[in-house]
């Protein structure tokens, strides 16, 4: 079974199975529902999500070195 890379980075856990017999209309309805849900969540938690993503994606903080300190 091929594992797809998810935006969350999740690589293990329970597989979420999507029926392979959905019509294009059914698939579009689910995509639109997910888009609407994402938009509502982002509107409500906009600033908190921005801060959390910034913290998670920021480079690690290196302690300040005094002049003459050799990190190696």
C-alpha cells in the first residue's frame, strides 16, 4: 500500500478509507465541506493559528554566545 504525504505530517495511525465509487458530485460536496470547515476554523482561530505555525516553523533558537566563545 502506498502512503501519501499528508499536510499534517501524519505517517501512522488508522487509514481513512474513501469509497472508490463516489460520483464526481459526491467528491466535490466533500471537498467543499472541508473547505468551508477550514475557512470557519481559520476565521475563528486566525491569530492563534498564525502564532502556533510561526513557533513550529521557526528555526531553533541558539543560545547567545559571548565574544570569544567557540560553539565547537
